[in-house]
C-alpha cells in the first residue's frame, strides 16, 4: 500500500474508533443529535457503537497484517453504516452538525474502500 493509502485508512480508523467508543460510552455531547435524528439512546451501544468500533478494528487489522481485502470488507461495512445513518438523518429532517459529520465519515470510508481496491 502507498503511504497515502495508509494515512487515509489510519485516519478512518482513528475517527471511527473515537466515534464508536464515544457511542459505547453514551458520551453526553452526542446525545442531542441522536434525539434530533430520532435515534433511541439504547442504539448507541448496539448497533451504532458496536458497528463503528468493529469497522475501525477491521480496518486496523487489515493495515497491520497488510491484507487489503480485510480493509475492503471493513470499509464496505462502514460505507453501508453511514449510508443508513445519513438516511436516518434525512428522514428525520436533521441537517445539524452530526449530519455533516456523517457525510465526512462516509467520505473517509469511501476513500478507504477506494485505496484498498487499488492496492
């Protein structure tokens, strides 16, 4: 993998690890956005926190063992997750900062997917 690919995937790992752990811990600053999107607080543990953290672990494992196909699988999972997250925000008419953060996370997951497919 190129240095750029490693950086893209590593940044995606960091973002999703932080966000996933924040969700698992029900970090207070994210709760108002979840309410606005109509997401029950109980979903922060599963599926939200669990899937983001699993995606980060999958990306990291792929980097560490230098297996682009593992990065591809984890990135596909994150892309699907964030497409669903954006759908939830759009359905609720929620275009707050969390919506645009999800757009950024989706972009990073897509970038990780692209670099894994070209590795």
